[in-house]
């Protein structure tokens, strides 16, 4: 639904959100910052359409309503292309913590972290952490992210965790995921549902900033969960600038596609 007297920001192929005219003046500086390789987003190239006031951002389409610590892990039932098995949230009930990662094959930021994600998962799964990865990208826009290629990817990189396909993108919406990679760490106390304790970045490394990949932020959170220690509520979001814009506008995004900004 359009907002009267607004400037519309769109992802190519679909509207993302509407900017009230009072905020339109910030869009240039915001998008200039967003395009920086240091932000953690693949660089964006805004295109101004004339004469209509529409700012088209070349990116996969997405939605988000924001997520808060304490958020309960949504139920899901998704197939694993490599094995054909259907996985549910209930399959992880016996674990004290669950890491849900939204990733995909083609995203340069996933590629940058992929080997280290596997190393981290192998290490902590032996300590009781449950790990699952989900791809919600549309094969219409990114055929390389389809199930066949997901299976090949999981086999090639020896994913120790199930890599699930969210064809309808309903699960991405339920988790309110907005980018790839995106990390949700949940803990479980006894019979209580999984509750979100960490929703942030892997570390400060990006493909072009020459910062070594360490997994520091996520590792610290996992260590705290598995040792029963509290996790700081001050967390550095993976999708910081997009979340700032969403919070600033206080609008829910309409249903769109997914996920890696490019």
C-alpha cells in the first residue's frame, strides 16, 4: 500500500517501502553509505527514474518486520535437497541451543565466510549446538540458488548441517530475515521453546575490507549460551543500515522476494 505524499523505494521487480517526503532528503546520503563495501552489503547502484519520484535499488527483494531478543523460533518444515529429508524445528528439541543461518549459494558475503561457517559448525556441533542453514532465494531471479545447486554446494563443502530449501519464502518471513548471511542463535531451557539470544554478525570481516575472518562475534555468543552465561544485548547486526532505515520509517515491508543484496 502506497503512502500518500511519499517517495517510493523499490527493489528491482518490486516495491520495498515508501519514504515520506520529509525523509526523502536523507535517501541520497543513506544510499551512498549503503553502497560502501564496508557496510556488509554487496554494493548497490541506485537508479533514479524520471519524472516519477522512484528510487530503484538493484537487489533481490525482501521483507522484514524486525526481530527482538526473546523472539521464539518459528516452527518450520523444509526439505533438504541433498538427502530429500524433511526437517522440522522439533528435530532439534534435544539440543540446548540452535543456530539458524539464512544463506544462499551466490551471495558474495556467504562465499567469503563459507569455509569458516563450516569450521565453526563442525566445532560447536560436537559441543551440543544444533545448526541448520536455510536458502529462501527465488530460482526465478537466482537459478544458481535452486535445490539442485544447493545439494551440490552442501556436498562440495561438506556441510555438517542440513541445508534446507524455503521455496515459498514463508519461513524467511516467519523469521523476519532480511539478508544473507543472517544468523539467529536460540537457546532452550528445558521444555521451554527456543528463544532468540543473538541476532548479529559473524564478525567484522567483509569481502573487501581485509579484516581476517575469525567468527568472533558469533563464537562469543555461542560460548556464552553453551556455558550458561548471559549474552550482552548490545549486538552488531549483520544488516545494520537496512535495519536502521526500517526502524526509522516504522513501516512493515510488503511481501517480496529474497535475499542477498547485490
